[in-house]
C-alpha cells in the first residue's frame, strides 16, 4: 500500500514540487549546520589537544627515563657476580656471611641514587631477602618490609613487574609509599630470585609537570591507580567509565556527572602505564552548540511543515483508495472488481514465487537428472514417465546420439586398503570433477551416483566435429586416463557402449559398456577396453572343464600343493585359451576363491590379509594374471598351514578332548576328568588346549553348555531345572547366572523372546 501511495503522489506535479522543496531546503540547512559545527569542532580539537598531548608526552618521557635508569640497574644487578654468588650460595656454608656482606656492599653502592629508596635481592625458593637498607633476613616474613610478598612470585612468568605499594608490613597503610620495579634472576634457564628496586613515590612524581586546569591520572597494566596519590577533582570510580569510552583512541569527549570533559591519553612502551588527562570543557562550546542547535531546529521545522503539507494532501487523495482497498479485502462480503493498482501486489507475489521455484528447480536439476538416468539404465521406470521426464529434465539436449560410458578404478580392493574411507571419498570426488571438466568441452554430460568401483556417464556431443564422435570420445577418454594417473595416482579403465538414438535404448548401451569394461580381464589396466567383434559368438565355460575347482580343493585337502597348483593353472589357462566371456570367467574364478575359502574356514586356517574380508565381485577389477598370482598365494599358504595341521599331535589330542566334552556334557565334569581321559597332567591339558584353540578348556565347556541349553530352550518344553541338569549343572541358580552372563538375559526370557519372534515371523516360501 505504501508503494501505491508513493507512486500516486509522485504523479502529481504539486506534490512533487512540495516534496522536492522540503527535501532540498532541509538537506541544505542540515548540511550547512553540520559542516560549520564539524569544522569548528575540528579546529577546536586541534587547538585544545595539542598542548595536552605535549604535556602528557613530556610526563611520559620523564617516567620512561626514570624507569629505564632503574631497570638498567636491576638488570646489571641480576647478572653481577656478587649477587649471583650470594643467591646461589649455601646458607649453611662457611663463606656465606662474607658473600652476604659483599653483595650488600654492592647494593648500597647501587642504591646511592637519591631517587632510589632501597634495593632488595629476593631468593624465591628459600624466601631469603638481602636489602641495601636493613641487611639480610633468612625469612622474608620477618623483614621490616614485606608487603611485596603477595605478588613477587609473578616474576616467574613476567620479565618485569612494577607495583605501587606501602613500605612496612601493612599493604594498606604505611609511612612511605614506594614504586617497586622487579627483574628476575635466572640461573640455568630457571628463575631463582629477583632484584627489586624501590623508588620513593613522592620524589618520583614530583618531577611531573602539571597544569592547574587539567587532571592527570596514571593507571598500570592491570587498571590499578598509580597517580595521583590524593583524591582528584574527578571521582576515581567515575574514571572506569572514562577509560571504557576512550578505549585506545588518543582523545574523546566524555560526560562525568553532567559536566563535559575532553579526555586525552597516551601509553608507555616501557612501563605499560596509561596516562590520562581530563580538561573541563565548561563554556568553550556553549556558543557553537547553540548555533548548531538553532540550525538543526530550523531544519526540523522545515521538514515538519513539508511533511504536514504532504500528509494533508495525501490524506485527502488516498481516502478513496483506502476505501477501495477495504472493499477489495472484505471478511464476509463479495469482492467487487479490482483496479489496476490492486494487481501489483498479487503479480509481485506470483513473480516472487516463480523465481523461488525456478531457483530450486535449477539447483536440483543435476540430482534429478542423475536419478532419472539411473532409473532408466536399470529399467526402473515406465515408458510414459520416461518420455515425460526426458522432455522436462533435458530441454537443452538433442533427441539423438546418446552414449553410455563406464569408468572403473583398477585393482579396487588394493586401492581401498591404501586409503581411509574419508580419503577414498575425496579421491572419488576429485576423479569425478576431473572427468566432468575434461568432458564438458565437447560433450553434454550427466553423471550417475558412483557405485563401489566405477562411475557411469551419459554423453551427447555438443556439436559436429571435424572428426567422428568416436574418435573424439577416444581422445577424451585417453586424456582422462592420463590426467587421473598423473594427478591422483589412480589407474582407471574405460568401457563405452554403442550410440543409441533414444533415451529408451540407453540400457543396451550401458550393458555394452559394462561388457567392454569386463575385458580388462584379458587386456590389462589403464586403457580403453573394447568389446571384440566376435563377442556375440563367444561361449560360456564348458561344464566339463569346470571340474578343476573341485580337483584343486581336493588336492588342498590332501596337502598336495603341487597338484593343486597344476589344476589351478589348467583352469586359468583354459579360460584364456577359449577366450571365455569375462562375465562368466569372473563368476567361475569367484566360485573357485569361495570354494578355497570355505575349505579353509572348515579347518580354521588363517586366511591371507588380502582375502580376509573377501566379497563376491572383488576379482572384477583384476586381470587374469593377477588373479592367478592371488590364487597361487592362497593355495600355497593354505596348504602349508594344512600340512602342519594334519601332522599336529596336539591337534588330534585337542579334538579328542572336544569329543569327550561333547559326549559327557550332561555330567558334572571338569579339567581333572579330561586330564584323566587323555592320561596327562592337569597343567599339560590346560596349556595344550589353550595353545591350540585360543581359549581355556573351562570357557570352551561353558560355551558348549550354553549352546546346548539354547537348543533345548527353543526345541523342547523342558523346565529350566531339567535343562540345567542336562547340560551339567546341578544347581538351577548357578545355571541361570552363567546363562545371563553369556547371553545377557535369563533362560526364561530367552525362550519367550525367540518363540515370540518365530510366531510373528513371515512363514517360509513353499
């Protein structure tokens, strides 16, 4: 509504003239007033600040010079041989008294300056003190001056301490007020003492230059008041507000109890002190403020008159529009026709909504395209929806010549073991971005969410090339392989499908790309994989030639390593000689590895590291030669271990023990019974069983009993006490405690939970 009012008002010449004159006059008067005031204040600030800053700088130089002289003496004393000999000497030594006297003579000489009240040498660990004034004290608490003891330990963290304090034993009252400067004494990189030079407070600040109309105040680094000694005309508690307003500015105007002051400040780079001066403004700005206020008042009056005139005119002009607007938005009345002005907010809202929707659609388009292509390639979408979404998502694409390309990481299992999961994600992200950047110059590209070891891309040429699209595709793919290898140190293989004319035909191109990629089995790594022309006539592995897997496993069982390797070589050579379809070959090789792993697991043999977590499809990124090497390593290690396994007397003995435990599970048997059965000592039986199985005989027996108890709980309706007896427990409570320890629940709850689960489970397919 406000926009409509402004638009309507500005269309009237009289209103525009009134607004223009009001604004111009108001701005002119205000500008002149502010400019005059600022210029006067600028000149006044310069005139007033210069002498005050110079006075502060003079006083700063006075304090810095005095503290530099005292600091130099403190540093000299901290390195003087007499001081170091004294502070490092043994108090019970024969020469200690002489060392104390020699050090005190040096201190008295050093303290001959009239500004220095005394010089003290403080031993931090032993709490001794040697003063140029009252001599040596073995305990600083017994010295006539010890108000410094509460803060002297800070010298270990700070190389310089400056404190205002009273001389004597009272921290709040005394006869003489001092400024104490302390420097550390270091030996072997450790602070062992301190040199403290005490300056007479009154004599020190008597050198200050003061002005009758100015207040000068000094604060230390911690905000403690250093000067003046007596109360100032400005209350000290009001100075906190002044310091806050000043901050780090060289000057500022502050208000203290209704009176204006000009505050100036400077900082000492020697002591860290803040020197502040306050100059009362009083009547200096009285006339200039009056002139400023009068001009501003005149400007406000002109603005008020102009606004009143505009408001009066607009009130009369907009009264009909308000009535119309009220009629356009009734609560329970029929809406009358709207005029053109009422269309603006509705149109603005519609445009805003459309802009937001378009922005969201544009941001979501890559994800929508990727999900759509994924559904198309896996045939999870109907024909009608396929065409509709293609026309909606791919308006900037042509309707012909689409190519599916699949890119796979070679030796994927070995690659994943070389990087953490986070690094794998980063490398895949970088690989994906490199592909998009290279392909974007010649192709329209849509990428699909990466599977474990490969990426899928749907490509379409952007324009006609001087060469065929197949040649351009080959050039770009070779470049991708080279750049990924160079920058990411990752070897990749590429498979491409034939071009298709419609999106509905892309699944066939995808199948061809996957098939072409599978010929990595024969062709090797880091290259474009092409599907042979005779692929359609290729056959699967003959059934009569698949017996090598069983023969290989049988020879491993017989510990005949040489024959097992010969059968393995025969099977893989047959695959290569017959040029078996890679998909079928990978399937057969996967079956061979699974057979060996199942055989090894049945004998509890240790698996090689690279096959410890084997999964179906792990071989799909390897060449035939590497698979042969992997199988040879697997057979060699397993047969070697199996040979030891077969001839192990301890193994046979442990198997006899396990059989005895299983047969007498219902009896109250233990380690002595097993030892008697195998006619060996209890300790020997325990050691052999532990070494062969990795667990104690008692743990194994308990595991057998709990497994048998679970079976009886699920398959029978026996009572808990009866089941306890059948698994060798004479006491029902003992059985329940053991069961709860191993299964984290009681036998009764175990039976109830599992039977309830079986009742609600879906019936098996018949």
